[in-house]
C-alpha cells in the first residue's frame, strides 16, 4: 500500500491517536452507563428470576461511528476496539480500504465491525446522512484542519448537518477549535511572499504587477525551522465551535502587547483542537503532523516594546483575515 508522506506523518502522530482513543472511549462509556441505568430502571420492578431472564434476552445495539477524515485514517479501527460499535470509514481509494482491512484482520478485529461508508451510499457527494433509516450516529469525526495549516472549507456546513444526525448524547469530534497567533519579524516571510525590489527582472518590469496578485497567507510553514523574532506572546485570536455554533463570532478584536521592539512582518497562526473540554491537540507541537500558516503584512509595521496593538480579526467561510491597528 502506497501512502503519501502526509499520511505517514499522521500515522506517526501517536499523541493524535491516543487523544482520539481517550475521547472516543469517554463517549462510548457515557452511552454504556446510560444503557445500564435504563436497564436497571426497567427491571427494578420485577423479581430476581424475571430480571435475569430479561438480561439474558437483551441484545445491545451497536453504537454507530462515522469517520469522514480525508485521506488514510485508522480511527475507525481504534474505535472498534473500544466496545460494541459499528465503525464506518469514508476512505475512497481502494488501496486505503485494503490497508484498513489488513490492519483489522491483523488485530483480530471482527469483520462486521468495520465498514466502508461510501459503498452504502447512492450519492457519494452526500456523505453525511443517517447510518440507517431508524438509527443515528453516536460520534462523527470531521476533518477540520488541513495539513497545510488552514481550516477546511465548508467545515461549518458539515458540522451543521452532523449535529442533526447525532444520537442524543452524541458528539462531533472535534468539539471546538481555538486559533492562536503571534506577531513576528521574519525576513523570510517577506522574501517568499512577494517579488522584492523595484529593479527590472532581466529587463522586464515585473514586480509591481505580480505583487498585485500575491497571496496574503503562507501555508505549509514549520515554525520550528522558520527564522523569526517573536515580537509578542501568543494570543487567542478566535474560537470556532462545531457543537455550539451560537458561541461563534465572525469578527472580533484582540489587544496584543509588544514584548520586543522590531518590525512586524507577519502573524503565524496555529490551532488548539479540542476533542472535548479536557482533551486538546496542539497543531504547533513538534510531534504534530500539521503544518502552520502565517498572514503576511503588506507593509512591515515598526513597533516598540510595551506598545499595544489591536488585531481586527474576520472569519468567513473558513477563511481568516487580520488587520493590525496601531
């Protein structure tokens, strides 16, 4: 099975998989406790013989879990090892399906526990729908952050549909995401985001025209290797909530204090991905398979230590923009 380098990096992210294992286990446990308490209420009015007979006759319905992560994901296999579940993978490529099946067999995973969701659909463009006409999902896993460091397009629309497909007590993973950033001075960000200087290139006047179409956000950055000087501490820029959308703001302002004099050339940003309120993945950690992104300013801003700036943040259709106000 041939996997892309980004998929290999994801498989090597042990913290990612361990966090999902714990979070999935907590949800399954909550459903299990609910079923147990319900069963006790039902049989509590019967004598011991009837109670035992009732317990023996009850067959527990599996909990339905859908993983719509893009690319190769072993989360359905992890989920299937945690209890009585039907785990559905949305992988499309045949070699991915073969690899997941082999992993399942190698780990004595019951064949009927893992299914490939797209084979059940008449329209593969409508991935988010009920597992069965009379069933709902207990967990839906969405791909929120691209490997490049950006938020996936249409993620809020997918979350809105997912919320309608959840069993009572069901969860979307992740629950919410917090975007963090800081002000930096980095000549490399400037050099790689625009044609530099005013001199003609091989006799052609290129820079003024090309720079009109430059992209204000650099992606696939690695903050651990990017040469930069931090001019502020990291601050929370925005929160994107998938389970409680009424908590979201499309625009906000954040005050940032300068901790070192210099020129602000960019704002690298990354995410804290909350599977629930306690389990968090930091996309800027060295073990992360995610890269980071940065907003590059049109013109560097000279700042002094102790100065306070206002960051005006706009979030629209998975795109983030920041205006720096002195």
